[in-house]
């Protein structure tokens, strides 16, 4: 478990005081994938570097499995850090070392026995799918393969926690998807807690259990990924996830329907995403649903469908009863104004 209690980080630059992180309280449960999203400059990178005390907080406490890092001496802190792996956007591989050597070298420096090093390197190269690349150099690998090496290097210490600092932001969409699938596999098979920061909203949609939205050094909203994407409360969250902006409908078309009370957003979660709800509405409530836009994706592993629908015909009573029926089917409905 990771606990951040009233954590703040202040930098003093000559006469300028910069508050990078402000009074953050977070609890990340053992075995979950937790994401922090926000625009550049929100404080995400500072926050993640405080978790392993690469950046000690100015005030507040960081607890790992109940142990306050502020209370540890240098030796104890070093031992604790070995249980916290970290991967970066830039991979941080040694260009003059082979894939095998990049993974083995940190273990050698820790004094891990040679036979254990050989076993671990083989184990984690197999996990990331790069066994046949162990004698290659980083320059001979693609960006996705380099990130896999970096992941194997982090796992070779057999950590309990894996920190991911924008690990997919330099990758193309297909490679990003493969790295996210690998992180999910690591979480599920090894039980490793993953804490990631990103500005890519698709990343948290795809793999996170819970997510926090960060702006100007503060956590403005946090909760299960499904809740934040379907029922965002804060304007910052709505703006970041693009609520009501993904319809791909010309503004003049939307403007002609807004204010009528008959333009709604429907969100289908899980199995509801396959149910013919609108067909039933058209049949039973004397209404004609006009679908203006729609898409379907995933939140974590649950199907998530969105529709922008305008209802014609029927009376206001028909429309009210139709909305009640839609809600009874587990579908979220919200007027677009």
C-alpha cells in the first residue's frame, strides 16, 4: 500500500517560490493500477518522484506498507527503494551495454549472486517477450522493445511497486497498446501495484482501476475510473477527459438541438452496451430516437458505449417515461445543454 498524507513540494528559485505539489492525500491499495492524469506542469512528475523519495516532500509523509520513508536512515531507504521499480519515457538504457547487460548490471551492483542474476534476466526477458534479443544493443531495438527492456530491468529487482513516468508517451498507438497489455499482465500475474502518471487519457481508460486528476499541484478529483469517466464532477475533469466534446458533430447542428430538453447523452457500461434499449424506446414510447453520434470503447475491461441522441415525437410524458425506462436498464442519461 502507498499512502500520501498532506504531501507538498516547494522549490525556492532565488526570489521565486514554486509550489509544485500542494497538500496531496492519496491511498493506493496493494495490487491495483492507479493513474494520475493532468496537463503538463500539473505536478505529476514531482509527485511520482516523491513516492520513492527521489524528491523528498517539503511537508507531509509518504508511507510504503505502513513504513514512513521520512523516518528511515539511508540504508533502510535504499532497501525500501529496491522494492519500488521505475520506468521512464526515455527508457534510460545504457547504449554501450546489451539487453542482457542492461538488466543484469544493476543486480551486479547490488551484489546479487551470478546464478540468481542469470535466472532473473532469463525470467523477465521471457515475460516481456525479448528472449531472442538479449545480445542486441538498444540502438538495434524499436522504441517499444526498448521500453520492454526497461520494464524487465525494473522487474528484475522483484519489486512490490512499479512506478511508470509517462512510459508510453513517446510510442505510437499500436506499441502503446502492447505496452499497456504487458503492464496489465504484470499486475495480474505478479500482483505488483502500479502507479502511473500520464497526460494520455486513453492510458488510464485502458488499464487503471482508479484515477486522480491533477491541476496546479492539487488533486481536484479522484475515484474509480468508471465513475470519473461517466460522472465527472469537477470542471477540470470534464475538460481533461473531453466530456461532451467527442461527438464529432458540427456545432451548428448541436446548437439547433440544445435547449430543447430532448438532446441527451447516453452511456452504456458493461453488458448494457449490447442491449437494444433505443429500439424498445421507439417501439413502446411513441418516440423517434435520432442518433447524432456514437462511439464504443473500454474503461478498464468493461465495454463503454456513448451515444448522442435527439428524441422526436411523443408527449413530454412519453419522454419522461422513456427516460425512466432507460435508467432502469442501467444506462446513464444526461441532458446536453
